[in-house]
C-alpha cells in the first residue's frame, strides 16, 4: 500500500516536470520563430524577395519593358513615313511614259514661247529644248518635255524632265506626274537612291513639286512672256548637230536625185558658195515636210575641188519664223563647218544676225527662203 502511494507521487512529479519542460519548449519555439520571422526569414523572404520580385522585377518588367515596348516601339512607329514618290507604281507609270515619248518627242511641237533653244540653269542644264504633244496643257494626257543639255558636258544631253497630266493622280498638284529620265530612258535618283518619278519633292523644299508650285499661273507650268525668253545660240547646239548628222545620212545617195528645174547642169556661183555649183533635191514639192535641197560648192579653195555642201531641209515645226527650214553646211567628209567662233553651222544659222544662211535666204523672192534661177 505504501509502495503504491509512493508510485503515485512519482508519476505526479514527472507530469509536472513534463508540463514545465513543454512551456520552455514553446518559449524556445516562440523565440526561434520570432527570431526567424523578425530577422532572417522576413528580411530574406520579404525584403529580399520584395527587392528581387518587386523592385527587380519592376525594373525588368516595367522599366525595361517600358523602354522596349514604349520607347522602342515609339522609335519604330515614329520613323519618317516612306517617300511619297519613287514607289513601284510611280516607276511603272514612268516606264509607260518613256514609251510614249521615246520615239516621238522630236516630232512634237515646241511651245511657242520656248521654241528653239532656251538658256537655262541647274539643275536643268545650261541649255534646254521643250516639246509638247498638244496645246491644251489642262487636258488629261498632256505631256511637256524639257531636254536638258550642259549638265555635266556642255554639248551633251544630260537628262529629260517630263510632266504629264494624269486625271485623278493628285489634285493637290493639279494631277501632274513628274519624272526625270537619263538619256537611256532609265530614271534618275536622288541622294537617297529614290527614283525621281511621281510626286517628286512633295512636302519638302527641293524637287519638282516645290519648284513648280511657285509658277505664276497656278498650273505648275513656268511660262515665258514675250521678250522674256532668255537668249541662247540659235544654231550649232547639240540638237542641231544631231539633226545634221541624220541629214548627212539622208543625202548620201543624192547623186541619184534629180536637179531642181533650171539647175540641171552646172551653175555659176559666188562666195561663200564657190564659183561653181551643182544642185540636187529629193522631190518637187518644196513645201512638203522632209523636202531637201543640196548645193554642192566647188572652187572655194581649189577650182576643181568640192569645197562644201550647203543643205536645206523642211522640218515641220522646226521654226515657223524660217518657214521650218533647217540649214547645214558640211565639209566633203560629212563633218560640219564652223564659223569664226567655232560654232557649227547647223540649225538656224545666222538667225538674228547679219551674216549666215538665214539673213541671206530671208531675202529670197517669194518669201520661202528659196532662190530660184530665171
């Protein structure tokens, strides 16, 4: 009995000790948790993770993404718009335009105020010739061509600048389509490699559109009033020489042509045409387009030698002041003679002066620049 009582007392003591140890354990656990929560884990999990997840991620996701998505995209989206000329459609239209003018431009009329050669300036060259396919410059399909010489070489064709009225193309520029061709028919390009075709220069300070928008008539066409056409040599220009070269080829078989009536044999002459002359022509209608008359001049330097060939050809539209006569003086080898200033004798030779073909032949009876033999 005494033994059982002592066992009960021992068990009660052990239970009390266990409870006391448990409290100490909870306290230690609280201390550990508090210590872990307040210092390490919170700093690492909260501050560190916040720094990494919030600050870092914000830097990456917000700042970096903002730079890429906002700044980057803004840079891309705000790039200057592509050129409004030189597009594939413009180039295709220009190629069709070249086909229209390639073989016919020299057969077209010259605008009245710019007939012959017109003195020019860069970027169009020092001398220019104009041609158009009609007189109504407001009509759909109207084309005007400016042939530009002396851009790089004084005697050479440098470029062709062309305007065509294309109904519906662009009402802001009166439906004008612009193109700048090189002599071979390819399109010239600007400094950025963009083809000069379409609305060339629209919206900028340089190019066809800003220049022609200043035309006084409001139709993008610069015109010359009477007396305002700048002076230019009336003959011996590159176009005259080209036409003369073609003419030389045409008269190569002149020996098979007939002689004008009254000049079937040798005709006595005088300077500057030589002491004896022979005549040939390619038809009898002196007023017909393409009519040619050739005068072979002998005895200029040698009594028996051919010294030169002076030729007149009727070219419709060439110069109405001269009844459309084109003049040329060839040496026997086919080269053109020159005057004292070295200017080739082809075209409107002597027009506006006191010496040369035009002032001499303008005195012919009948008013057609042709002398006849009675």
